C-alpha cells in the first residue's frame, strides 16, 4: 500500500471518529433521558439533541466526505475488504442523509425526544390520545424520508434497508408466512395435547435485590462485563446502548411477583451487550464497529434468551442455584420448573410473550407498519387495527391502550422498519445453532456444566469479530454455508415443544 493511500485511510478514520463521538454524545443523552433525567428537562434536552443531530448531519454530508468517496472510488483495487465495506457504508450514509434537508433532520431528532416522553406519559396513563399527535408527526417524517430516499417495490423497503440491508418486503412476506404457519402448527399440537405446565411458583414474591443477584450470576457466566465495561440500570422498557466497546450498558425492569421477567430481559440484553463488547478495537473509525444488522443483533440476544436461556441444559446448571437462592421453589421439581419456563400461552405483551408465539407479535407489527407507511390505515385507526390483529393471530384482545398499541417504545423514537429484526433474529439464531452443534458436538454437556464460554467463544469467532464488515446475507452464508431459511427455526420449535407437550 502506498504512503498516500495509507495517509488517506488515517484521515478517513479520524473523520469517522468525529461522527462516532457525536453519536456517542447523543446516545448518552438518550440513555440519560430514559434512566435519570427529570420530567421537566425534556424540552431543553430535546433542543440539545436536535442541535447535536444538526452537527452530525453537517459531518455526514460535508464536502470532505464527498472528497473521501471520490478518492477511494478511484483506488478500489488497492483496498482490503474492511476498507471496501467502509467506503460502501460511507457512500450509502452520505447519499441517504444528504437527501434529507438539514432543518428537517434536526427537527425530527428533536421531535423523537419529545415523542418518547409523550409515549412514556401515555403508557403510564393508558391513553393513546396523549401520544397520537406525536406519532402522527413521527410517521409523517418517515413517509417524507421514504420519498426523499426513493425505493423499489414497496415503500416500506426504504425503511427496512436501514435496519436489515438487502432484505425486502417480498422476501419477508415469504419468510414470515412460513414462520407463521409453522408456529400455528406447533400451537395447535400444544392445544390438542391437553397438558398445562405449572407456573404458579413464578408468581410468588421475589425481592428485587434477590432477582438482581441471580441475574448478575447468569450475566457473569455469559461473560457480559458489567463491572468494568458496562452497567445495569432500570427502565420500564429494557434496552441496550453503547458508547464504543468499552462502555456497553443494559437496562431491565424488576417485577416482584414474577421471577422470569427481569431475568430473561437481562439475558436478552446481555446477548446484545456481549456482541458490542466483542467488536474489535481495530474496527474503530471504519463505520463497521457495530453489529452487522439489527436482525443479526437480535439473533444474539434471542439466542441467549431462548435457545440457551430456556434450554434444559442451561437449567441443569442454574436450577440448583435458583433453589439455593429462592425458597419459593421448595417442592418444585426440575421438570416442573423447566416446563414452566417454557409455558406457552398466547398473550398481549410482546416482551412477556413465550418463545413460540413471540414472532406472531412481530408479524402483527410488521403488517401494521407496512399499512401505515403505504397509507392503507391512519394513526387514528391504529388501536382498532391493533386489537383486531391480536384477536385474529393470538386470540386475545387488549382491554386498554397500555397493554395494546402503547406497549412498545419503537414508534416513539422513529424506529419504523426495526420490528422485523426480532423475528429475523429468531431465524438467524436457529440457523446458527444448527452450525454450532456441528462444530461443538458436546455443546449441551458443556452448558450443563455452566461453561457458557464455549458459546461466547464460538459467537465471537464466527460473528462478533466481523462487526459490520459483511451484510447479513453474506454473514449467514459465511457462517452456515446457506442462505437464510425458516426451516431450522420451525424444526427447533417443533422438536422442543413436542418433547414438553
């Protein structure tokens, strides 16, 4: 590599770092808004966030970025795969951002902050009308952005590309239809079995401090570094955020009458956090120091939460620890406990849904988002459509807005196109499991001994170390030798629940 090229790469990385620093500042503000900030701070902090977003916009759309793009386009033959991917992402980000007027970019960021606060109030009061005007603004912004960006096929494809590059509604419709049919088939078998696992012992009183202690025990075994490179806080809607790979934070929410909720949200968010902590230092300043996509990210969190965290091997190790710590499980056999952890019942709340029916919650949101973006329904009709789809797909109907249309924060912060990532994560995770079991024949035996490091090491070596170098479709093919398919997830569900029920 010649000296001019080396110098130019250093300049580019230095410039990208400036953008990352601004994003980190915005992320700190967002985290603090949700975890610490007083209610009256919303307006001022929203203005600050809007200002910072304006600075990000300037950095991402500057003439300097265009010069970088032009220069590196002329030397592509001399670049390695990391730099080729960096330039590809830089170019996509530049042109995508450039199409949005500066004032609208700032206003949108500010409105997202205000909208999030409105959503919190609306959810607490179970009143959609409080949130409705803000959601209309956020939706209108997203519709405008879609038209600015342009799209092929369905308008929703423009939003999907932000979270899952390369995926389309046409592809998702097929995958989700297969997934839905597979889930409904297993669900019907469960209904016919006549077996109902016990879950009453999970609803006893579990002091918050004891839940926190047990969750930390599990997170430590997973190798999430929450002591020196992260932290655990409380928020009503658990999430993970990071400011580089040395500061990756998670939140959870403790319900004293439910052993499972905070524990599984910790395992889920821990999966996200481990991914971010494993991103190599050398990817800093490349735009690739993050997960490959939100679907791949969700594959890590949902893999740990469900495929590992609800497995028999996992609880062979942790059940004795749970019995030692919680007298509430006295007299509960291992089989009763394991079956209870995997209890299936269609329910209203996505984050509390069982492993089997969870993806139906996502498919509902995906279908609603498509309708909103394509003007097939209005925000005013949203609660009615939401309730109808829950009745159709899950046989349950919300009795209020908090357990219905207001249960998720994603639309409040403008994350249209994100929801499909959760269901895609289930598909990726099952496909990764199939390959992992071939590579580690004694996987279950290792998990039973509490050796979760074998899982962490495999994921680090096969997925985490690449950051966002590869697009999702490239990564799944690289890791498993196959394109993404729904068959492994459906087979996994049928096998697992067939044994329990």
